[in-house]
C-alpha cells in the first residue's frame, strides 16, 4: 500500500519529481510549435480556432488543469481503490463504441459529441496499467503461478480484444509493450523470445514462404535444445548439414525439374521432403522429453507445432481478417509491393520531408513539404516529419534523446519506489511511451506500417494529450506521495 509515516514528511513541492514535469512541458511546447508549423498560414494567428494550433492550445490549457488536479487535489491512494471500477467503465466504453461510434477511416473507436471527439482506447492504457498494478502488487502474487498468470493475461487481453474489434490495430499493439513490465516482474524471458519468433514467423511466411518459416523455426528450436543440453557439437554435426540441404533443396528442385521436366524427381516437391523431417523431429523430441522428464523439450516442440500451424494460418488471417488498407500498408512496408501514389504516398512524402531537412533543417516555418501540405495527417500521426524537415537530423535526434531520457527517468523512479503498485504502474507508463515512440517514428521512416499512433504530447489531438497527461501525472503523484512519507 502507498503511504507510511505521516510525521516528519516532506512538503509536496519537495517531493515532486520536477524533472518529469519539465520533460512534459518541453514536449508540449515542441508539439504546439510543430502543430502550428504543419498548418502555418501567415495571415492567421497561431491561436485562431480556425487552425489546429489554436484548438490544441485550448487542449493544452485543459491538460494543465488535469495535471494540477491529479497532483494537488486527488489523493494518490484513491487510484488503488478506483482501479477496478475505472477499468470496468473504460472496458464497457470500448465495447459500446464499436456499435455506436462513427466510422473514421475504417476504425470504430471514437465517440463524437458535436465538435469534440473522444477515444476510450487512449484512456484504456491508463486504466489497464492501474488494474495490472493493483492485481500484481497483491500479497503472494507470483506470475509463475498459473492462476496469477492467467488472471494477468485476462486483465491485459480483454481491452486488447475490444480494441481489435474496433479495427484500431495501432492502439492494440501498444499493449504488447506491457511485456517489458511483465518481464521486470518475473515473466520468463522465453515469453519475450516467443513473441519475437511469432513476429519473425509472420513476416517470413508473407515475404518468403511457409517452407522458409518452418525451416527457421526448426533451426531455432533445435539450436536452443542442443545449447541447453550442452551438446552444441551435435547440432553442428547433425542438424546444421540437414538444414543446409533443406534450404538449398527448393533451388535444386527448380533447376532439376526445368532440365528434366518428366523425371520422377518432379514428384519430390520441397514440402514433401520437409514433412518426414518434421515428423521425425517432433517424435524425437517428444520421446526424449518424456523419457528424460524434460519439460523444456516438450514445451519447445509444442511451440514448434504451434508455429507450423501459424504458418498455414497467416495467409488466411492476412487475406480474410485484415482490411484491404491494412494489407496494403503491410505489403508496402515489407517491400512486397510499391504504391507511391496510394497507400505508400504518406510514407513516401514523409521520408522526402525528413530527408530534405538535412543536418540542421530548413528552419522553423520554412519547410516546403510542411508548408504546402504534401504530407497528409502531418499534424497528427506524421508530426515527426515536420520536426525532421524544419529542425533537421540534429533536432530530430534531440527529440528522440529527450524521449529516451524521459523513459529512463520513469524507470529510475519506478525502481526507487518502495511500493510495488507504483513500480508496476511506472513500468507500464514507460512501456507505453516506448511503444508509441517506436511505432510512430517507425511509421514516418517507412519502417513500420501506418497504423495511426500519435507521438506522445507532440501530435495534435485532445484525446491523446489528455490520456498521456493523466497517465504520466498519476505516476508523478504516486511517486511524490512515497517521497513525502518515506
């Protein structure tokens, strides 16, 4: 529980981490300046409501009010008691908005009330973080225990599922970052590794073939098993030569069947050669696993079989579950297709804008790509290309460094916390900022699909600014409360 000796406590002003507030203010100022630059009109005031910069200024003032309310009015202990009802209310809104929310670019995630729109998915990150912190900080919690693990996954998975139903893939992916908090709290590193392998398998299946993805899985599974059995020589002498043959076999097959199209060899397609190897590998590890009572072998082969099933499910998921615009974005990022005038237009113009900035940029309000509106959504999802064009490489690097320092500061404060509730919540905050940073900048550089993720405190939008303000200042309040009484 948060709190302690109420005697001899420090004052509120002395206990607040003012460095975090300074970071917040710097990002808000950078955001407002670049929002104005992205909609710049020399004949209209920056504070005019006809420009997004004027509207954002109002959102900034209201965000400051929220921050002050969280720091100076709301008792920090309230967040523990309020976590379950807040989580339940936002989860309900996530479900309701799917049916009553308007269709905005294929996403049903916004409540519209006249000129004001509200996206519950943004606030759900905070309520989920609080709920996770509450449950995982209870006495006797161990993530290795089945009940605790499944309950934790349910708390995390329910809002993810609801957000996925809204076709808001970007917000759902942010939740994946919570795995860093789970790892800090005792989740096996193999789960992180497994997540990476899922991503690799998905990409390889799309860009190469299921055959190549299965071979990659087999290489990883056998290598890990032989490494942990301290028998890496067997992997090098037995498995590696087999994998080399299997990798080369499709090429050999194609060449041979072109030269001898009527040969019996034409019936030995790569997949037919691969099947006996898979069956032998699975049976070998299952038998050894049971004989040696080796859970690692059994679990790894179960993951291998699941991976094989996934490779044959990827195309179905890609073609039948994802929307057309989502497929095209992934295809452009993975180099499967080029669409410079369609889906790839935003990314292409963004990269042109960033590249044209050079080392020091073109100067504030002097960006041609920015001024003439070549990049769509430049004040929201693609705000970073405004920074890149007008502030150059040095300015862009400075913004990224500031974000890194902010995340490090949050982690440092989390580690200093005596309360596990504050620590877990702090890691959730750091993970959320990290995922937004990676995904947003990755979009603008063409390294990730365009999935509508704002840059924290910089992108235009009241819903986004409010959610980040609430999330960050709740942590500042929790940490401040500890410093006052410990």
